[in-house]
């Protein structure tokens, strides 16, 4: 019974802190630190890769970057073409090797 109560308290604490944790994560993502994953990609395309690898959806990082969803899709298409891949899974595999 005590273990159950402790578990409930932990979940309450986690869900209470979740908005603060995610907002801090967004702040670190939106800072102007540039990570170049691939030299063949532009600065913006590398930024898109960073968001893709972080698990953001196209719509969410379109809002973060203040660009339209069709623009995001064009960037993703260009990234895949330049890297000769067809999916996000292939992008992850490319970075694992």
C-alpha cells in the first residue's frame, strides 16, 4: 500500500513538472547553437535534421522555426534527396554508422 502511494506521488510530481521541463527543452533547442550533421546540407537543413532527430513533428518545428508546413516538407524532401535516403528511419541509420 505504501509503495502504491509513493508511486502515485512520484507520478503527480512528474506530471506537475512536465510543462516546465518541456519548456526548458524547447529553449535549448531554439538557441542559436548550430550543429552540422552533414556538410552537404545547408544551415537550415541541418537545423531541420536536429528537430527531426529530437522527435519533433513537422508541424511543431514549423511553428518553432516560424515557417510554413509546406516549407518544412520541402526542406525534408531536399535533405532526403541530398543524402540519398527515403525515410526518417534511414536518417537515423545514417547517423548511427
